[in-house]
C-alpha cells in the first residue's frame, strides 16, 4: 500500500535521516517552521540519495503542509517543543501519528524525564483527537545512523500502540527500511519503557567510548 509520510521537524537530526531512508520507498513531505529550510533539507536528501544511485520522492513545506498531506505523520521534534507544536497545528484526525520522542535530560549522564502522563507518547495522545492513532517507534536509533546511507540499519524497533491496524501498518513500514525489524512492544501505555531505553543507550555509549549504540532483540 502507498502512503504519504509527513515529517514534522523533518529538518532535524532524526527527521532528515528518516526522510532519507523513507523517500525512496514512499512519498515524503518534509515539514518545518520555515519552508525554505524544509526545501534545503530536501535538496540535501536528494543529492545524498543520488550519490547512492537512488531516486526518491520528497518535497518540503510547512509543518502544517506535512501534516495535511500525510496518511502517516512522524513528530520528529524535541519533547520540550511538543505541546506548542501540536497546539499550532490542525488536522490530526484519522492520521497515524508516530512518536520517536524521548523526554530526557543530561546532567553529566542522561536521565529519562517523563511527563505526568507517563511518557511523551501518552502526553501526545492526550492532546490529539480520538481518531488519531498514535504509535511509538524509532525512539532508539541515532540520527547519525539514519543519515549514513552507505551502511545498513540493522536494529530492532519496538513499536507501542493501541490500534492494531495502525500498529501493523507502522511495523510493516519499518520492515521495509534497510535491515530494520519491528517488534510489537505492547500498548501505548508501555511507551515509557521504549523511550527510557534511549538514555540507557546514550549512557552506555558515553561511559564505554562507543558510538550510535542500538538494540537488537534475539
Ligand atoms: N537525534 C537522535 O539521534 C534521536 C534518536 C532517536 C529519537 N530522537 C528523538 O527525536 C526527536 C527529534 O530529535 P532531533 O535530535 O532530531 O531534534 P533536533 O534536531 O534538535 O530538532 C528537530 C527539529 O525540531 C524543530 N524545532 C526546533 N525548535 C523548535 C521549536 N521551538 N518549536 C518547534 N519546532 C522546533 C526544528 O525544525 P524547524 O527549525 O525546521 O522547524 C528541528 O529541525 C526528539 O524528541 C528525540 O528525543 C532523536
């Protein structure tokens, strides 16, 4: 099935990397608060893909454009901007909404700092209309790895969500990207477990002199 994927904050570390990997497979709209920045990011994606001999379909626009054009929207923004960004947009009804957002702070080492709703994904779901189907995914893969198009992505991707159809669509999308393999990680209320893995990975990288640490379930 073909989908249009909108990426809100699609110019950032992870958003741009996800756009690079998804645009050869799907129609992608890179969103930004600044449409010129979104277009520049798309040019960067297209030229990186060309170097790999890959043709991709993507265009830039505002975050609102990316949301309205999409069937599936990825919220690739820092947790601290989640509320203001969601409040500034309309049209989440009936969308599949993917949250890769990890609320955390750095105080020497990384600490998971969830909101009172329990996780970023639960906070997001509470702000959206009931018909929006939120899934947690892509929380534990570094932006560097998304952008390194000359290497495969060979990680496991846990997915949380309450709508079985939406979760199936997201898991299928993940399984089409490089060597990623998706796993059902339970209901949306389990998202805090997935989000909290990222500060663990960053601490392991930091204290053990490693880079881009990820997870593989075996
Ligand atoms: N970076 C990673 O390796 C990684 C890995 C896994 C998960 N994540 C999660 O993915 C999310 C994005 O991370 P990131 O590192 O990609 O973030 P980022 O590069 O710091 O920011 C992403 C985008 O957010 C937008 N933004 C910045 N300030 C904003 C504001 N005040 N209001 C609205 N939008 C604003 C910017 O887009 P415009 O300026 O174009 O609007 C920016 O390009 C985070 O929640 C993070 O926890 C990141």
